[in-house]
């Protein structure tokens, strides 16, 4: 599927390539993302919403999903721009809760779940249908934490809750640069975070009441996020067992 060029700064669809789209461009002087300390690049600000704890307590905790069968443990989706800390959070959350952590990028690599290669971004193109087939049985059982930077191709009923991790672009720049991102690939990923692409995608793909943003800049953010998600999971399991 070719990446569609969006009208800036509206939501941008994440392509099937496992890379973020090239459709973002600097739209005015000072609107691009630059290195830390640069005057180039606005900082995103989380929309004003009720405190996360209050929103989590209001999130639905029904055990029915993936075809309507009752589950004993919830399915959780962690999404966000590459480099925001999804894998760190997901692995630690799985360690503390006993849920199964699945990194879709690793799953695709192990099973060669690709349908081509993106020459511009130098990365394989994810075969979404095969990924869905590979995950379906696990999702029916419940108790799965799925980690991926795209979220619109998963069946909506798979997840009981969705967390979109957000990182200030000055932190994100360093993280992506340390991974070897450079040039256009680095710029496009930073722009996607500035324009909250993944948050918009999640809000369009899932019920608003199950989608939550989490700041992911510091170790303190990580611990706070872990505590709040674990409290939600514990309450969900009490309500459904």
C-alpha cells in the first residue's frame, strides 16, 4: 500500500513498510524538527484531558473481545513513533504482570512476514495479513501485550486498551540518532511525533474511551506508566475473573 500524502498537519496513515511515511514536509520556516538545542522544531504538548488515573478507571473492563469470547486476561496495545520507548515499557510490563509480550517487528523478522522492500527507507514491507493470521490465536486467548508503531491494521476488537507513548522531540531526536536514523528517515519520524500522527491514527481506529496517551521521556515516566497500567490490569482481572 503506497503511503498517502497528507494535508499537513492532519493525521498521517502509517504505511505497511514498518517505516513512517515520507509525506511530511516542512510547511514553514521554523516548523521542521532539528537537533536538540536548535530553534527549529516545535515541542508538542499533550491535549488537556482528565488525569490518566481517572481516565483509566473509566475505561471499559469487559472481558469480551476477539469474537466475543470471555477472556481471563486483557489484551494491551502499545503504539507510538519509533523510539518512544514501547519495547522497554512492554517488556517490563510483561515481566511484572505475566502477560505475553509480542514485538510485531521481531515477529515479522522471525517469520519473514514481508511482502517486499522499501528502497527509500531501506526496510522490509510488512505483510499485514500474514501478521494478523500469525497473531489471531494468541489474541483469542488473551493476556497479550502487542508492541508496534502502526495500529490501524489490527482488528479493532482485539484490544481492551490502547496506549500511545509520546516523547518530546528533543529526547526523540537523540534516541533515533543513536539507532542510526539520519536524513529524511530521521526528519520524517520526528515530524510524525510533532504532528501526533500515531495518536490520531489510534483515535480513528479504536473507541476513544480505550485510547490513552502516556508521556515517555524519563525513567520516572516509565515507572509511573508501569504503575498505572498495572493497576488497570489488576482491576480488569478482578472484574473478569
